[in-house]
C-alpha cells in the first residue's frame, strides 16, 4: 500500500512540475536563452537572433578569396538569385532598398553601405549569368544543400575558441516571414548583428 502511495505521489509531482513549466514564463525564458540568443564561443551580445553563424563552410573548403578581400573592410552580404524565381523578384527591391540600389536587374553588382560606422559590402549575383566560380561559392554556403533561391549570406568575423576568424549565416526566401515587408526587418537585424560581431572582433582579426 505504501509503495502504491509513493508511486502516486511521484506521478502527481511530475504532473505539477510540468504544469508549472508550461503555464509560466520559466519555460519560455529557458528556451530563449538556449535557442534565440546568438552565441559564438560565449560572446554575450544583443540583439537576440535565431540566426546561426557558422565557421565551417558546407564543403569544408576555405571561404573564397573574393569574399575574404572584402571582409578586411567590413562584413559581406551575398544575395543569390536566378532568372525564374518569383520570390527573388519580390525580394530584389527589398535588398535594393536596404543598400540604396535602384537597379537590381543586373546579373552582378556590388555596393558598399555604411551601417553603424562599418562598411557592409553587398554582392548581388544572378547564378544564371555568372561563371562557375560563383556557383561554387553558392554551394559552399547553401546549408540546406537543396539549391534554394533567393539565398542571402552574411559573412563577418567571430571568435572560435581563442581564434578570431570568418563566420557566416545563411538565410532563404522570406526568412521565415509571410511577406517581403516582414522579411526586410529580419535582414536588417541580421546585418546589424553581423556589424556588431565585426566591431567586437575586428582588432584581433588577421587578414
């Protein structure tokens, strides 16, 4: 009888504990700390972001020299598209507005814009009209491996243990939002996050 009472007490305790976690903000706070806060080797910073920055390219090769050359002056924002891509047609003006570019119809263009006293280099690439090297760059950052466009890659610098080196985040489509207008807010947030990382780590970065 005592054993049955003990088991029943344990079950009730587990139910109560689960209810507390689910019905209060404790669970949400724990989830936010583990999922939504950008952390590169314990760098504590704002803003919060669900974007994952990686140090290793998908093909495990070094980041292309074209990007590294520009990275010495600030983060690099790569914008990939193809001809037959309705979502690309909608997002081109959004990217153009962020970087003050009126004509996004060119197969390749670059533009530098200053964000919080840091230069960010936009490189806009239509994969249907550029050489194979850009396709190789695209594949090195395509974390899904599915060849999705539009694809955006922000390359910056972060701390990996004791070493400061290039890192990147890859995003696609409407960036988890339902429309281009909302996606624009996410892109701006990601750019600001990359700029913050760059400013924190710039002094220790060796090109």
